[in-house]
């Protein structure tokens, strides 16, 4: 950890991935766009496949739950990008264990699941069970993946 001894790269700078314990080249995609990157670090397999752009963009995004009486606007999330954003982050302090969800536009959409601290949200899904603490919350509205990183 913390070194470049073992790395994923490309032998030719293209999209054919190789797992190497020595130097490798960067990946280069043929054009701007969206790609699905799947890495299995147990079997040492990696794929990079072009995919269609998302058809919907959400704004705003917020965290709501027992900690704020399910207020849909009290804990807004920040966008990673100024335009074409699909990744969100926020720091949230939870005083007591309870449920939490990601929500958009006063509950027009909400994502949850029964797993914590990571998972794949489902629009309209269950409340995410969360324990007390301060977290950095990350959410991707394309693949619905979320992470809570305890601080």
C-alpha cells in the first residue's frame, strides 16, 4: 500500500488492461464519454467498456433521516462538478443511530438500502441504517453507489 509496486495499467496505452508488478502505461479511452470500469482485485481482472450517457440529471441532492427529522433540505450535498454532475458529497454528524436516505428535490426521488456503510441505493428503497458519528457521505446517482466514511 502506498507504492506503485503492484498496479493496473495497459501494455499499449489502450483499453486492454494488464496487472503488473512492474511499470505499466496509462489507459486511454478512444473518446470522451461514459465508461463502466469493473475491477476484481481478487481474480485480478479489469474491464473498461463504453456505456450510454445517463438520461437524467438530479439537482439538488440532500441527506435526510432520523437525525434531522427527515427534513428534505436541511443537509444539502455538494456536487463534485459544476456541470453534468452525478457525484455528490457532504459531511454529516449523526447523534444517535437511525435511518438515513439520499433525496432529491423535496423527495421527488430518494435512494436507500439496508446496508451500511456502503451499498447500492434503490430509488424508493429502504432507510439506510446508520450509527452515531461524523461521516463523509458520497453518492453517485448513475450507479446508485454510496459510501459513508467515518471521520
